[in-house]
């Protein structure tokens, strides 16, 4: 009979490496408006899956799509502005 043992030591050995770094957490925080806007768009699309979309549903999807595009643009602008060297030429 073989004994089944846990690999707890092997799993916990990498626990420090598995946690997100501060830079990764900052990147997630920077992208959070776009993530939330994407969730809103998915919610609006899910509502229309099981029924015929009304004009109100279509308007909700359009607004959510515009909010997502705006949030993505703002995130891209912040990332670009942060990566550019400062100062005037």
C-alpha cells in the first residue's frame, strides 16, 4: 500500500515569490478604471443574452462601450506620460 502525502513544503517554499510585487499592484491600480469599465460592459451584454435587446439595453451597451474606450485611453495616456522623460527641451 502506498501512502499519499501532501506537498505542503514544496508549495509553501514559493509563497513569497507567488505574491504580487508592489510594481504589479501599482499596475493593477492604474488599470482598475478600465477593468471596472470592462465589467460594466460585460454586465450590459449579459443582460441582453436571454432576451431581445430593447432600445434601453442597446443604449446601456453603447454607453458602457464608450466608458470602456475612455478608460482605456486614459490608462494609455497615463502610462505614456509616466514613461516619458520629464522636462522641456
